C-alpha cells in the first residue's frame, strides 16, 4: 500500500524537479544506488521494472526505503497493464509510470488514489490523460519532442504539468532548455546513473551527480 498520497507525490515532484530512473535485478546494488540518490537529495525513485522478477526486487527495495530512508518515495516505471500496476501498488508503489496512455491503468490507480503518469506524445493524448485524472504527464520519448514541444503545449494548456523522460541530461544547457520551456520535473536515467558508475560501484560519484543536478534545477525553477 502506498505510503504517500498522489498529491504528496506530485508536490515532491514539483518541489525537487527530478525523478531518477533505475533498474537492476541485483538487490544489493539497487539498495546502494537508492541510498546514493537519497544522500544526494533525491526524494523520488522510479524503479523501471523491465526484467524478470523485478517485482521481487522492488518489494524488498521498498521495504528498505521505508526502514532506512525516511521520506523516499518509491514508484515503478515501464508498467504496461492494470494487472502489473495493481501488483506493484500491493508492493508499496507510491506512483506508477507508463510508456503509453492506458485507461485500465488509470482506473486501478485512481481507485487507490495513487499517482500515475502516462507516456504521451500528442496534445490529444495529454488532454485525455488529464480527463482521466492525471496530475503530471510523462513526455516520452523526450528527446524526440524536445523543449519546443513542451512550450507549444503550455501555450493553449498552461495548467498542464509535464515530466520529460529520455533526452534529459544533468547539464546546465539541457536542463535550462526543459525548465525554461515549462516542465514541472524531469525523469533522468542513464545520464545520471551511468554504466560507469554502476560498473565501478562509484556511489560517491552518483551522490555528487544527484546533488549537482538538483542544484542546477533549483536555480532554474
């Protein structure tokens, strides 16, 4: 069961401006990555459940976060159907992120008042997601659309909250482009949690990366 309401989750997304994305089948590695992000100031983690037995890792990782990392909001990404969303919510997911807009996922998440963020790529999809109760829309893949797309959407729909994922990197230039266009927050995966960091288990570097990215975002918001 979720530890945080959808309004609380949306507020933290808006306040911090960044959601780190990560997946590994290695529980101990996942714990270290999560703690490094937490130590760097992140208060959200999207566990991109793309592998076999991902739900088992997520369940244990969430227990760890509740016990050891107060205020850390655990969510799940790459969810593609209502059954998977229900499974992860039963394991403590506080938000559900999907690569596409699926109304069945909207229904099960809304029933439990859990924030869901669907991947959208058109104004029509975004409008439909908001009609279904979406607080923050995921723009995916972000690098295909870019900041100009966000700026275009915010013209007729200034109330729309957007989180691009894909094509976001922890540089001043990149983040400035997104936040100046009007995004609420950004999702950041391999550009933040690189293969090199994972291979070298350089968690101190990851903590610094998170700190630096959040500092940049703070100056832009």
